[in-house]
C-alpha cells in the first residue's frame, strides 16, 4: 500500500512538472519570435519570387501579384509604372520565372513591424527567339507588417564582396 501511494505521488509530481514545462514552452518569447521570423521569411521569399516572375501572356495577373506582394513606396512605384511595365513586357514578349534557392531573415523588429531578408534565386528569362537566359542573384528585401501580413516595401541587389586573400 505504501509503495502504491509513493508511486501515485511520483506520477502526480511528474505529470505536474511536465504540464508546467509545456506551459512555459507555449508561452516562451523565443517560440513566438521564431514563429514571427518563419512567417517573415516565408512571406519575403514568396514576394521576391513574385517580383521576379512575369509572363507576357498573363501580364495583368503577374502585375497584380507584384502589387499584392508590396506596400509603401515600392507599391506606389509599381502602381505608377504599371502601364510602362506592361508595355515593355508586351513588346519584348518575355517570360521570366524565378525559383528561390535559399533565404534568411537578416533582421526582425516585431514591435516596429519591420524585417529584412536576403533571398538567393535563380531567374530564367525566355525570349521569343534564342535560348533561355539563366541568372542567379541575391536580393535584399525590407518587409513591413501590414493588416494583410508581411509585404515587401523595398527590394535591391545584395552587394557582392571580394573573396581575395
């Protein structure tokens, strides 16, 4: 009887300790930060891919995707330049497709709703004549959290450093 009572007390203690550990893990700031980082990275990679993908046959859909992926000054530039972009792509009759190779969050400020990402991607541009041109590049993006989620607010080429030694 005494052994059974000791076993019940030990089991209750272990269950209580396990519950407390689970509660702490669920309310840990590190877990929340990691989720915000993962959300920003996923949105950043998708937005950069969207901005580097455009098919002259589905031009309106592609330009809509650009606008839906952006906010702030970048969004305004795209809206203001939409007709020129459309005309240039329609005349060139090109198809560009992007594939994300890797990405990383370079900074994250949850309170300010800002994040930075670096995305490596492979872009293939196919013109009506000739072979497809393939280029790999690294882009730096700034994300801003909006009511619709993380959106790209700036995008530029990542600087390439020298590796001489």
